[in-house]
């Protein structure tokens, strides 16, 4: 369970503190000890920090944090975190300077690696606003099951391009709840699994009763089974999203009520069980009596058409520089690699640069879905998304026809925050010569930076070329030895595909009867697709002897 009370004026808030019943895990959280005027004792990072005695929340000293052109950090890493345990996180700050603003930017960690949990609380999008009073950040959070560290970090930023302002901090505390709670009273209800392509989303209604859970352990199995292996009290099970052994597990906090397993195997049944628990570490207490809720779902029979995480340069995607000296390139930050484009080089510059997918044949899929992640910062033009069905794969994209579909995706809103696009449906564009492209533009007056990652394009397999405007194609004979006679209501283009989606033959046909040779095809089943000048599509299967 998590409770957040953040950015609250102290004068209007009475803090319920753990100070009297547990020990602060932070070193020198009250900032009363200093090695020198710019070095607070026990803190790991202190950009632009100075000892302050005039603006103090409690005691003799606080810390003054001065803004600069880039964000300035104040940090302390805390070891000894116990997964599943509840922690109370508090600090006080005063921001009444038009040249500075602040926010928390902290992480749960496992052996130095960041965990994504509680991002909305620990890394909020909002900044502080000028206020003459001291304010408090106050949150009660449950540590992820696999966490063993916490990075307590606050940052100061310039405000309205003004630098040299100050924010003041005092009385940091990070306190573990030492209470050991009994086993949860009940299981959650309405536990269900829903497949969406190769993702499965689990939902449930939180458990009720005298003792509520701290969180839930969800265990997954790669084959349908009615026998879930229960966890053992006193032995926490960490997150395990590696399905290579046929099993997986994830911990989800109380109150979330949903979790999505992504990028699963296609056409595969998965079984899930959910176990509520209290406490953490050696005190973790799972509810395992009776029958835990179970849910089953089967992923779609799909094919991954293109997947790119830019670990190897720009991978299968090709940059095309129309104008300007800057270009798309591979970049990295932390443990993430991505494609990046910026028109900034000592100042903004005019650019037009495309990042173009490989050619994809979408014509033999029943449906195709595209998703990706984006991040951006600084003022400038929005990154655009286009598709083309006549691009030649190497020329200037401006010499071909591109249709914009930017508004079909969700995009980052700034400050390098990564945002998933959501599912962009390509079902209306199921052509055999298909390209996607990101188009970046900037000017001499301003230029944004854009980053793209986690590209995934997948299609649901099937012989239906399109689910709308589709009729049966009239032809004879079937089976066929050499030639097939096509009866077309209008002139158009006939394509012959293998059932795995490979184009075998393409010819123009006239209105009326047309004789088409299939004598070069191997024995087997094939798909005939006729697309006429009106855009109507006719399909049928044919057997070649």
C-alpha cells in the first residue's frame, strides 16, 4: 500500500512521524553535521550545496541548493532495504526564489540498478512553486520485493532560464516500519487475464478483511496447469520476468490492481496465480491456504515483423539526411540505448532528418500493431510519424508519398521522460510495400531533442488480407496444374502468396476472364489476392498440384 502527501505547506499539515518509534536510516538527515561549508557529512553527492543557518526548519543548519544551467543533485544511497517492507519518506524544503525550483528524483534499487516502482511518487513531473513557507514531501511506500537499496535524491533546476537561485532543505528521514503484521485475511477477487496481441493484462479487485495485504505475488506458467506452486513464508520471491524456464513471477503493490506481461510467445497459453502477503524479508507472510485465484489467457498467433532496440547502432532502421548537418544516431543513457536526433550544436540549426523502417510486407496479416517509446526535451517541433506504400527504400523521402499518422500515437511530454506510444493500429494500411518513418525538423531559432526506442511491429497471422471490403475471388479450376482462370469484375492487380506470407507472383488483370500461369509454383496451398482499381480486395485459396 502507498500513501502520498507531497508538496504540502507545513503550516497546514500535522506530520504523523515515525521518528519516536524507529531509527532514521539516513546519515545526517537533519544536516547538523558538516565537514566544511560545502560538504554535508555522510552525503554522497552535493552539487552546488552550501551550509545555511538563516533559513532553517529545525536545529542550527540546513542545506542551500543553488540552481545552475543544468540540474544540480543532492543525494544519499541507503543500503539494507528489505523488499516488501513499508518505509516512511519525508523531507522539508523551502522554495521562494524565482530563479530556482526543485523536486524529488529518487529510486528503489537492486544492487545499484534502478527499479521502476513508484515512479509517479519518487520522480514526479511537477516542480515546486514559490512559497514563503517551508513545505514537506511525505510518502509511505512499500519497497519492491527485489529492492535492497534506495537512492534518496533531490534536485534543483533553473526557473524561467534564471539561474543562481536557492532552494533550502532540512530534516530528511527514511524510516522503516518495524511492525510485523499477520497473514492477509482474504484473497483478491475477480482475478482475470486478457490477451492483447502478445501481451496479457491481469486485473483484480483488492483483498478486503481485517488484515489487508502489503502486496501481491503473481506467479505465471507457460502452459495451462491447475497446480500453482505456493510461495513459502519467510522466503520472499523476487521479480523474475525470464520465461525461458517456463515460469515467471512479479510483485505488485496493494492498490494497483493490474499488471501487464509484455512480449510473450505468440499462440501460447499462460496460467497465472495470485498470492497476497504482508511484511517483507524474513517476516514476509503469504496467504496460501484454500485455493488461490487463477486466470488463463492465450496470446495471439502473431509474427514479429520488426523489433528494434538500437543496441547495434540504428539496426534495421535507416537515417536519411534531407538538410542540415545533424543526423540520427545511436545514443545511450544509463543501461538504455536508443535512436537520437537533435539539431543543437552550439546553438539551434535547421534540419530535416528521417529515420525509416525496412520494407515490410503487411498484406498477408489479418491485423498489424506498431508500438514504440519516445522521450524529448527542449522547445522545438514535434517529431512526426508517417507511412508510405510507394517508397523505394533508398531515395529522398520527399520524392514519394507519405501519410502522417502522428496523432495515432502517444508521445513524451518533455524532460526526457519515456512514454509508450500505445498500440498504433496499421490495419488500414496492409500493403506489401510498406514503410514507417519518423520525421525530425528543427529551425535556426529552436530545436528539440527526440529519442526513440523499443520499436515493435507485429501482425496477427491469417489468410485474410483485410477484414473490410473483402469478398471471395472467382476462379477455376481448383486444384490447378498449370493455368488458373481469374474472373475479375474490374481491372486490377493479382498477387499470389504462400501461406507464410511470401509473395510468389504478381500480374495485372483486366475486367473479365484472365488466364494466369502458376506452373512455376511448388505443390501446395496458396493465397490469391485481387485488388481492383476501386480498392476492393478479393481473396481465395488455391491448391497447386
